[in-house]
C-alpha cells in the first residue's frame, strides 16, 4: 500500500509556472511508476504525464503539454514532481497523481493501469 498526497497547486496567470509535488508514504516510492492526470470542470479525467520506476528512465506526456511540462522524481524524498511552465487557461483542472506498483518499468498512460490515487490539487490559470 502507498498513500499519495499532492501539493503545489494554486492560482497563476497565463504564461506562469507551478511545480506540483506528489509525495508518498508507505512502501518505497522508487518501486512505483507514477503518473499525473487532470480533470477540468465538466470534462473527463485525462492523462498528463508519467514516469517509470527507479531512476525514471521512461517518461511520457500528452501532446498538449510537451515542451511545457516536465516530470521528474526524487526517490530519496519519496516525491515525484510535475514542473509546469508557460501555463494556459486550458491547463486549469484538478491534478491527481497516481502510482502503479506492478510492471512499473515503463511509464503508463491509462487510468486503469494505476492502483493508487491521491486526492488532487487545484490548478487555476487566469487569462
């Protein structure tokens, strides 16, 4: 079992930056692949980015955030980060982190591949 807590959300202007953190407790985080998803009002939750276990050699992003968002992990701190730059109003959403313990050597993209979820953190980008 692993418990996930997101932090770092907030209100930012268009073009600004935020860094989200996903901190885990329980089992060592290095053995989990971790992903970020988001859900905007009235929309389904969608994949944003993910990173494979251990050193995080495998990463993947949705097309709309490529070049603006960067996922990374610090296993010593049991934390995965999502650095978000050049934010746009359409990035406004609740951001969730999720973890996958089995078959974590690659970066998953699909919700059902993840076993554990955090409660989310709100990101609002004003125009």
